[in-house]
């Protein structure tokens, strides 16, 4: 069988500057905004005719945040070298193994992701799709877009496999007064931005095997480094800082980001 070659048609723009913090599935943070920017050659108005008649879209995209490949390796070669037939889903605490095809692990033979997102609006002048609820980090390549069809794609009562066997309780999220001031004044966060960030944090972005009450976690969101601690089910945002100052601040945000188990999204 002959292999095929695919190329991105668009790039996704997201508040997430790294894979750490990205919701583990699409639709979990319904008010999280993102944009699809078409690449030259696909920035064609006629290709979007009729798209505004659909409320939801399927995005087929690439796990671009996986381990860096060698200079001479293609993305396909790098992905095939690093995929494993079994993975440890974070939903099971990172301790139990499952077959890769029973999960949404980013380390797959072909490194492709699939997400259902809500189409908020189409900027027809700039040819940008504004969407809600995506689980992609900034810069993710998008390979195809298809309309979500309720009559064909919805399967009520389908179940969730081993995911139904575990609970993932939401965290209570609080912001320190100084963090709110930093976000509003230094990065002009709106109420909608804060609501989206709060919903992201409530999902508990920490790796399942790294739950230390005295540890300072952090990830970039909308150009700011969000630093927080979690204790007794309560997540408190301690501060928000410019990424440049975060690099020399002595926090372990950067090292934690590199240990997250996803590329643009984590697997169940």
C-alpha cells in the first residue's frame, strides 16, 4: 500500500504557548476561544461556502508538540520512531497501561488528532475561523476541516470505555488579588479571558503523578505565565508574570511544562 503525504491547510492560534495546561479533550472548556488561520494556497473564499450553516466542525490536526525530531527526520519518521503500542493514560493516574488505539495518546503511529469545536463566526475579510472549545496549543498544524453532522456523528449512550471507571473532580479556583491586577493591567485580560482561564484551571492541568501541595506550577496562557499551587482541592493562582521574567524567576514552570504527557492535548 502506497503511503500518502499530507500538508497543513491552516495553523491554529490559541492562548496556550505550550502543551501544558491545554484541556485534555475538546469541548471541556466551551468558552475557550481559538482561531484557524488558513495558509497560502488554501485562503480561498469559495472553499468556505456553506460552512456558516454548521454549528460544529471536526478538525484533523497534527501533534506538533511531541518530542523534537532530528534535523534530517520528517515529522512522520519522528512520530513512527516514538510511538508505543501501550501507553499510560492520565485518566488512570498514569499507572495503568492501555493499548494506544484504546486511548487518545499523542504518541500514535501517524500523530493525528481529532477535535470537535464550535464555530463561533467566520471573518470573511481575513478568512479566519473563530472557534470555541478547542484543545490545541498555539501553532498546531490543521490538516482538514469537516462539518459536524448531528444525525450521523452523534451517538447518545455510546459510553466512554475505561474513562467511565474513574472520576476527575473539578478543582475550586481562586485568584490572588495581585494575580488579578497583573492579568488585567499588564495583559488586559477581560472578564471572558479570566472565565476561560478559570475553567481551564478547574480541570486540574497537573500531571496525574505530580500532585505536590508545596509545588509551584505554571504555564503560559495568552502571553502571561500563570503560576499556581493546589492544596486540598483548591487551586490558587499566586501570580501572573511576563514570560521573560518567569525564565529567571526560579520557579519550575518550564521544567513542568516539558514533562506534560500531551502535545496539543492529553489522552484519556
